[in-house]
C-alpha cells in the first residue's frame, strides 16, 4: 500500500497565514521556509518531506510524497524529485505537520485502504479560493490568480484509485471481488460435482447419488452465492474513532466475502479421499479441538483414510517421522488436554520437497493449522500443487494467541490466553498491593500486536499502565513511564504494569537473529523494563518492591476454554466443508461474527494490529488512566 500526495506549487508567503489563525509558526520553521523559498522549493512539499512517521515492527511499505504543480489547464507537471521517502506499515499513522501548525493525518487501514483525516473536515480535490481561514487550516494559500489544489490518491499493489474519478467505487468493488474470489480445483480440472454425502440426519447415513429429499436437507446447506459482510459500521467522517475509510469522504462500500459451510455438491469421492492434518508453529490452546473436529467431520462425509503429519511441516521430510492414522476413537478425548496431539515445529523443507511428499503419500486434502507463517507455507504448497496440476485441496485454519491475522474477529486460542493472563495479573496485583511501594510487572505475548495485553488489561481492571507495540512511548523524562510510576507510588502506594513482548523494541538494541520460522528474535523488553524500574527508584532514593511475572508459556499450553472450544469446533468443521466444496488455498475464519472463507494471500499480506485510534484502545486507556508517554 502506498499513498500518493500531490500539493500545488505556491510562493514563499504560503506559511505566513498560520499567524492569522492563531497557530504561529516557530522561528526555525520560518527560517527554513525562507531558505527553501530562495532555493525555489515549495513550503508545502517541504512540510510533507518532514512528515513524522509512527512506526511499528511489521513489514514495511513506502509512502511516496510527490510534489506536483497544478496548472490552470489541469495538466500535471512534476516538480524536482527531492522529497524524502518514509517507510511505514499499513497500520501506521503518518502525521504531516504543515508549516502553519495544522496536522493532517493519513491512516492506512485493514491492509487495503487509505483514509485522509484532519482535525476538522475531509479534503479531496478542492480549490481553496477563499476564505483565508480554510486556506490557513491546511497550510495552503491562494497566491495571485493561481489556486492551490490538494489531490489525494490511494495506490495499492493491485489497484490505482483516483477518487476524482466518478467510477472509482465500481473499480474498487470489482478489484475486491477479484481479490477475494476463492481458488477452486475446477480452475485446473474439468470436473463435475456430485451430490454431497454430508447429512444432517440423526442416523448419519451418507446420502447416495440423487438420494436427496427436502426433508433430508433441513435447510442445512450453504448456497455457493451466499456472502457475508465484512464491515457493518458506516463512518460519517474519517475523524470518527476507529474509522476505516477508503476515500477522504468515508464513502460506504460493501465488502462481501464467501460464507462458510457445507454445500449441496462436492468434488471428491469420500471413499477415495486421503486426508492429512498438520499443526505448525508454536503451541496454542485449542489445537486438539480442531484436530478432533476435522476428523469427526471427515468421517461424517464418509472418509476412511485420515492421517496426522507429526511435528509440523517437518513430518513431510524428516526420516523416522511416520504419519499417524486418525479416527474418531483415536481423537475422542484429545480435547481434554492442551498442546498438540500431533506435535508442532517451526520451519520446514522446501515447498517442492513437501509437495513431492504429498504426491508420494497420495494425499487429496491437507489441513494446515497455524498462524501467519504457516498460512504462507500453506499458500506456497497450494501454488506448487496448482503448478503441477494436482487435485489437492489445501485448507488452513487460523491459529495464534496473538490474534494478529488480518480481517478476522479473532483466532482460536486468544480468549483462553487472555483468561489465563488474568491469573498472572491477579498475582502481580496481590504482590504489589501487599508490599510497601509495590510494583507488579507482567509480560504477555504479542510480538507485533498488543491484543492480549490490551484485552487482559481491560478484563482485569487492575492494570495502571499497558504498553503495546503499536503505541510508542518513552521511559525516561518528564512525560516518561518511570515518572508516571513515581506518581502512582506517591498517590496510591502501588501499581501494576502490563507489557506486550514486542513493546518498546525501539528502545532496545536490535538483533538480526531469526527463529526457524523467519521471525526476528525480539529483545526481552520485560527484563529491560524490570532493570530500568529498579535502577530508577534506586537512583532517586525511593524504595520500591518489584515483582516480575512472565507467564508466556503458561498461557499457550493450557486446554481451550469454552469460548475457544466452540470456535475451534466450527473452524474445524468449516475447513472440511471447504475442502469438499473444491476450494484450495483458503482459510476458515470468523469475520463480523459470521464464519467465512478467505483466500490465504489476502490474510497474510500483513499482521493485524491494534488501531491506536480504535474505541477498544480508548477503553483500555480509560480503564488504566494512563497518560501519553511522550
């Protein structure tokens, strides 16, 4: 995702209007403006070049700041390309501080859209002819006979949108439908479907060809044209809290995705199918629940040959690791314990080697349970199978306690992790409350997304400071975290802090080391925070009793709670329904409370992050009462 800004050329007096609106520019800004004017450069363009970028740990994209001279005829002529480039993530907020002092923010949302936000009204292609107040408001000013135009254009990797084009919405919708269409085995094979063998009858007798009656169907099948709406809130303004807009006017555009569930027609003969299940990445509450439901649903269709691949993708190539036969009897009670019945591992062999193994084993369906990295692997396997024209359905099930998979309301394991985190937070609270100047510090999981820390802080009601990767902060200084801890000890006598593992990485020495999955190994901010707090209070001569709790592996190794168990059940069932419907390269998830299928490439574009402008983060701040640490 990139954002293209075009500002009109205007002479040196453009910055002077800030004084009239009560927003006097600093002497430094004025000196820079005069110097740059003498060089023939646009103050607006220089303001954009000095953009302040709010950064995080995800994949980086580029915002291109381009200066164009808007002539009376409407033709565009590029100015000198001296503007800086800034790397930002798709979830980052970019603040363009104009010389007049007004701030204009651009936020890219959901990994696919861009919105313009200002402190008053939205700006699109518009001429600032008159009143001076509006001209000053955006740091723009008409000079002589030439109006200034600010043009906004969103550029994605697949679609170039010009919001001045009346048909942009139709183009966007067409591009959305194309991107979210589901790959199907009929894309490479000329196949005719057969009547489903999945029955809702109590005796579970598989239906034969043409043996479907209206009473048997019980309206339990999903039509292939059924869709679910991804977003349901219509934002009136980009200034609305948590607003997710495509254009500067926050126009309403419907985002439809495929509804999940059993179809009337299937593309596999169940008696001939060999299905395999693999669990990848780290542990997560609910893995055994998903395995169990996949096996149950496959048997309901009539599949007899079901195997488990041990220890992730490693099980496809590691000598000595044999596939495990699975059946209802084998998996009946595995949901009563945590961990993975099949075992997990990170990393794997080359995609071609895995597909070679799939071919050799004569696997027809592969169910991959894992997070973003495992999904990327599943998509690579899907693409290789299509290249070889194999009739194999690759279906993923999203697993991560970090809840960082794009578009999805939540992933299984997240609710359980938040619930388990309460035990650690409660222990930290009791320790801090019982000590003189007690401080409880809890570190929770969350590499680049602070959902666990945020939700655990909200649900406990005992957290005074919550630090997450998406919101920058400082530890030292007048407005730093340590100063706030002093205030808490002076006013209430104790405090409790919750930090996500990926928070504050910009304050630590960066490491280029990666784990087997290719993830950057993070510096331990929890330990760093612990040391900083101890040193700070020792230096100022104030006694402080700090207790540090790291329940990282405790929250992911436990059994799924009731909420996650239900989610695992539905996701596992829908994965099987999707495979029999002939889809491949898809994942089963829950969006806007509805269960849907999504193409894997769209959900692995970038991790999902906490939106610092969202109502949920605002609720967390209200609960903790913490200030801005800048």
